[in-house]
C-alpha cells in the first residue's frame, strides 16, 4: 500500500515535470529585448549577466552579500573554537 | 596534527596557487566574460579550503590569521555600503553608477561594475573560507 502511494506520488510529480518541460517557453520578452539592446550602453559591462546583477539590480546583489554576512556571523556564533591553536603543522 | 599523505600534501600546495590565479581572473574579468565577484570569490575560497583540508586549519591560520578573514569580510561589506551611499552623495541614487565609463582599452571600461566585482570577490572569498575554517576547526 505504502509502495503504491509512493509510486503514485512520483508519477504525479513526473507528469508535472513533463508538462512543465513540454510547455511553451517564450524566449521573446520586452525586458530581454531591452537588456540585449541597451545593456552594454547603460552599464558599460560587455558581460550582460554582470550588467544585470551589478548594473540594473545591484541592490539585489547587496542583499545577497548581506545573506552571506549573516551566514558567516551565524557560523562564528554557533561554532566556538574548542581550544587555542597549539599544534601547528608548520610549513605551508 | 597527524600527517596526511605526501601526494595530497604536494598536490594541494601545487594546485592552490593556480586556483587563486583562476579565481582572481574570474573576478577581474567579470565585466567582460562569464565569471564575476561571487564565482571568482568562491574559487579563491576553494583554494584556501583545499589547503585547509590537505594540510590543516592551523597551517592556513599561520599563513593568514582567521581574524583577518573576518576583518576583510566586514570591511568589504562596509565599502560596498560606502560605494552605494557614494551614489546618493553624487546624486545618482543608491548603488547607482557614479564613477563613469572609461574607453575600451587595457583598463576596464565599466569601472563601477569592476569595482563592485572586486569588492564582492574579496567579500565572498573571505566569507566562504571563514565559514569552512570554523567548521573544519570545530572537530579538534
């Protein structure tokens, strides 16, 4: 019984994924046209990905760096160093 | 600290500088080719993590104290905010390009994107390696 439920759930997920893949994927969109046409002129970056994430959407990038900062703070808060570094491996 | 194999030791020490160079390339050419601050920073951090795994966290800490990673992380974040506020001061808006554009040539034309890439690269490299250093250093 449990097996049948699992198979049914997997089948439903598979159908959704296949439908999503088979669906219509519009490659034309106004914002894409705009960025391809004006991206280099607006930001100066030849790499359009960079022109988006540091030119048009730099605020989002700032948010991502804040996420990383919070992650570092959380790890440093949770992981206490158990003892001071005494045994060194020496040359690097 | 127990000694790991010589192969691991030598391979890691020979490989890590190339990883640093490749990471720096990704950061500095982020405005021209695929790459950028995040990706390049993670590649640099993976070089540091490779040294930490192959040698030891203490060996890396002897090279660069962990405290310096933390200082770099917070300093670059402060600089990012300063760059953003600089846009306001220049009257262009928060995080808007206020430096201007250079000519296409040996120096990067998109100076603002370049500067942000460098800052984010340093921040991600410091942050990602700091997380891993702390997690590796825990089990001692």
